[in-house]
C-alpha cells in the first residue's frame, strides 16, 4: 500500500463502494443518527456517517456510538437543531441530543497553514495541536483523521462508502495504520498513541510497522497532555472489555509508565524471586465481569492498578512502626497524591478507592462484633472482591477468603458459631523506644 504521508491529497481519487457491495444497512444505524444525516442533507449540506461507526458496521459489529461529518459550520449546525449544544475550544464540535443518545457532529477539518495567524489554528513548539478549528472539504477532512480504518465515510445520499486512504484494504487485513507521517501525527496529538493501543486491542488488529515504530520513542509526549484527558483515556483503555490486551500493549510500547509511573516501577521489581501478578489478575477479572454484563467502577479499577505501589508503601510504614490502619491510610493518601500528577482521579472515585484499601486489614478481624460491622459497611462488597483477588495471587490466605465467603451465606446462629471458632487476632506489637530506667539513688 502507498504511504499516505507521501500522497498529494489533491491528486487522489476516492474509491466508492456502492450499496450492493457493502453490508451497511440503515436498519443498523441509530434512528437519531439518521435524523441528523437527513436534516443536514435536506438543508443542502454534505452529510456523512464517519469514523468508528462506519468501521464497526463494515466489520459486522454493533457500533458504540455514531458520529457525523458535514461541511456545515458549528453555528450552522446549531441553527438547524434546537437540541444542539456546541462544545470544546481546541476542537469545536456539535452535540445533538435525542433523549439519552448524543450524536456528535463535526465540521470537516482542513490542514493547518504554518504561516497563518488565524486564532482558530495553533500548534506548540513540539507540534501538538492547541487549536484545531480550520474548516475545509471532505477531501481535506480525510487526511486529518488518525487511522485509515477510521477514515471511511457513509454517504446518506446514495448509501455508498467513500474511501480515500485504503481503509477498506486495511480492514480486510486487520491492519491499523496511521494516516500521514506517524511521528508528525503523534506529535500533533500524543493521545493518538493510546488510541492505537486501544483500537489494536479492541479490534484484534496489528499496528503497521511504520505506525508503531515511533510509539517506542515518543511516549514522553504524554507528559504534556492534561491529566484529566489521560484519565478519560485510561477508562476507555481498561473498561472496554480488552483490559488485559491493552495493558500488555501499553507495556510493550513503553507507554504504561507515563500513565502509572509508580505501578510500572513496582512491576519491574520481583518479590522473593517472583514477578507481581496482581494487576494482571485484576484486569482479567475486569474483562470477565464486563463480558458477563457486571459493573466495574473506576474506583475499583484504580484500586487495582495502584495496589502494588500502595502495598509496598504500606510495608515501609509498617516497618517504621505504624499500625496496619495507619499504614493503609498514609500509603493511600501518598500514592493518590502522586498519581494525580499523571492522570487525574475525581474525588468521587478516589474516596471509595482508598476505602477499599483501608478495609483490607479489617478482614483479618473475625472475633466479636468486628465481622458484623464490616459486613454492613457500604464498601464491603468491593473490598471483599478485592480481597478475593489478593487471595488468588497468594497475597491473602485462601482460608480467609473462604471464611468470608461462607460468612455471607450463613444464618445468624451459624455466623455466631463461626465467629466464636475464629482464631483470635494476634495484636501486632508496635516498636517503641523504651524510656531509660531512672537511676538509683546513691
């Protein structure tokens, strides 16, 4: 295939796949997206279904959402739809809402003119796009998209698919290829490297060698991306049902350390000759739960991703004489404060995350009223699931996991017998400096 970075976009003719030669049907497209497409067309504007929605439909998958591309400006889109809201400054978009569904409508983008002083276009010294509101034609827009498989356009006028960059060929071969020069495109937006990982994991595609070569060297560019944006990318990477593959690819391309630097450092250390396996086991569990339709919260995800550095910090504090509760609290606060320098973590997730960590030591207390109080804690279930994962990797006793599993299912009298038969918790002696004995009188 021709390297798209060397193509003169003005001389490339698109390949048009007519309706009889592809599998996309309007029955598979959201009715809300069809409303947007038809209203734009009827108003005299170009109107295409674009991006991942077209890609997934051509692969026979159900799209997660539907995006629309048009030559109408954001203000013209807003004038057409009363249920429209304009968002973004760096990349201005229109969101057209129908109930709970949002159709994202983007105006065709054009290339940036380096000599322009237009306030709608700006790049950093490293090449990162700071503002990207230069509008153009469909032909211009194609070359502004990230990957060939995401640059396919479904034309509502005749239901054909338009392909300028060989996206159909790459779909057939399972190839993920950056449009244009990969290094330049990654510098424009370093998050494209994370998108390359996510799409490769989600689609089961292989990154084109030219597209992946720069990923090994440019991970440091992620340090300039706002922490809030990276948090959103983390959720997309690990809560999409392909967490294990995403994790392995991130580490393969040396990108994981820019998202979770303390975890990466901890994973590089062996403990008693064995590598740390908790994170991988937790991500396997995440994928399994999502496949079964069970929920996974960002709080639990981050609790798992940060547990290794928290556990190591807790051990340091315990060795210094802190109690288990003090160690858990201090370690949780310290690791959280350091992590938000890389990816943000809203308080609605960081608070329950730290509760999950702090409750771990309470599972060892199985005498008296302690197990009943823990069972009534609002974060018990998440903490219990977390403790089960710890037991699976040998970090918590299997007997402890089995005890708590049984304790939840028994009636009150049977629970009382379990509590009475439980071994007494040995109190950990804190290291204290003894005061010198008073000197005897002469």
